[in-house]
C-alpha cells in the first residue's frame, strides 16, 4: 500500500506514520528527516538545504522531486510506503508518478499545532524556531491546501480529525483504509 500523510507541523504525522508502518508492515519515510540528514553534510548542497530549512521555507520543487524519486526507486519501497511530508505543493503532486493509494490528511488547527510544538523537545531541531514554525504554517495554507483539493477531487483523500486521542485517530485511519483492526 502506498500512503501519503499530510498535515501541518505538529499534526502527528510521524506518530501515525510509525503506527501505520508497524501495523501494515511497510516502511515509513519523511522528507523532513531526509532533508535534515542532507543539511548535516558539510557540502554546498548541505549548507543550501540547511539555510532554507532554518528559515522555514520549502526546498525548491525540482530538488525535492529529484531526491524523493531517488529514494523511492530503492528496493525497500517497491511494495509500498508511508510518505510523510511529500507532496507538499501542487507542482510536486502533479509530477509524482509513483502511485498513491490514499492520502491521509490529519486536520489540526494552527493554534493546536503551535501549542503542541511549544512543548516539543527542540534540542535536536535547529529549524524549530517560532519564526520558522509560523512560516511553515503559512506555507501549508498557501502551498499544501491546494494539494488536498487535488486529491479530494480524485477521490483519494482520507480526512481525519487530528485533535482526537492518538489511538482514536489511528483506528479511524485503519477503518477508512478498510484495514481490519
Ligand atoms: P518537516 O519535518 O516535514 O516539517 O520538514 C522540515 C523542512 O524540510 C520543511 O520546512 C522544508 O524546508 C523541508 N521539506 C520537507 N518536505 C518538503 C517538501 N515536500 N517540499 C519542500 N520542502 C520540504
């Protein structure tokens, strides 16, 4: 099964992604994690990615598409995956040819996401300043909401209330995917 997780930062994508990965026995990957690894490299590319991420901006579509398609061509993702953080723009959605079964949207208000993130341990996240968080929320409304409409029209969108308890959200997703609990 090929699944996409969409939601603002703090919506619980990695929590649900990891639960789904265990339950469905398919790998979970996140573009945020991939980019954070690249940003650690002491190369021109590493510095470039780091600068964009720390400012809370999106990595350009061309670069993102290239990196994601390289990852998804690996044998471990052949049978399926749970992808967190991609596609995030309409251009990325339109150029994504890897096949998708369902897109899961974890709907959480901006206020709730900021509240949750203010409690998150940010030691390992250099890109989680308040200014960057606000920028990311702004980018979500501007660039990622059209992605939701794109998949909604195709009948591939599963929308869940991301403010419910973790277990309830997980069960709702499984139910909407038609997976036995
Ligand atoms: P995340 O952990 O998903 O919040 O991603 C952290 C950062 O990685 C984002 O703020 C972007 O700078 C970058 N990023 C992750 N996924 C994408 C994407 N699909 N397109 C562009 N930039 C991305």
